[in-house]
């Protein structure tokens, strides 16, 4: 069996995705390749106050069965034991398992989620939108909507293009790594049936290190903006 077609449970035992999760659908996506960026310092970065504050703020919005899309080492996956952690990078998922943050993991693509329709109560998509090619954002939003239950919840974060953080990095952005307007994202999600947006903003002056607190407000120029939406 190819590495990209396996998952593991909390005891470390390998199983097929069909055995781990009855909601299996289609391809499992692609395994880690040399084309993926190096996130080796991400674990250290997330110890900064801005990232720790986000973790505390998101905790209260998680319920039921959870899918963490772009889970990396499971920073948000650990908020629920029911979480299925999905990422293209197998080594990050393995690191999350070693840290005890990930219980069930699948190597796969956010553009072709390997789950049946209406499988999850909560979808976490935190810090992944900026790594989806702009032309594929509609596909990404369609997929996370498809696997959410009828009364499901979405917690999604973007790096705001209006932030000082983004403006200072204009030359670094490309089709793979880019900010995405939280206002545009809200419009796109509403078209897909997501309602009652609530907002959280982190780094209210537009950078990571100054005023890194997370506040319950929509601040488009903040370093990062989280939206919480429900399906009717």
C-alpha cells in the first residue's frame, strides 16, 4: 500500500483509511514531496504570544467530530480527541503524533478531501488558505463545505492583505504563499451557505509582535483574521 493511502490511530497502528474512518471517499491525495516548503521552524514560531492566543480563542468553537485541514503538527488538532488531522506533509503529521497532539492522521489534499459528504461537525482551516493557489480557492471552499454537516461549523483563518505584515512582504508573495482578503472570503463562504459570521482578529496593529492579543472583532488590517461560521 502506498504511504499516501494509509492512516494511523492514536495507538500508532497503521490502518487503511476505510478502517479508520467509514466516511472515506475517493483519493487520499499525495504524500510529502520535495516541492513542499520547509515548515521546520513553524513549531517554534507558534510559541509566540499571537499564536498562543489564537489557540485559546479557537478552543471554545470546537465541537463534535472535527477535521483539521492543513494540520501540520496538530496545534489545533489537540483541541478534540475526535479530530482527524489532514496534511500533505507526512513528516509533520508524524511529528504531531510524537507530540501527542494528533490521534488520527491522513496524508491528503485539501482540494480533494477523502471523506463523504456531511462528515464533520467542525472544520478547522487555520492558516491554510494562504497556501492554496488563488485559482484553486473556489475548489478548496467547495470541498470544506461539502464535508461539513448540515449544521456544521467552520473556523477559518487568513493572513489579511491589508495588514502591515502583508504589505512589508509584497515581494515574497506568489501563487502558493499569499494573503487573502477576509472580506472576500466572507462573501465566498456566504454564497456556499455559511451564515452568522463571528470574527476574531490577532495582531491588531497588523504585525505579529506588537499588540498580539486576539480580540473578538473584525479588524481587516490585523495580522490575521479568523472567521467562525455556521451552516443552517
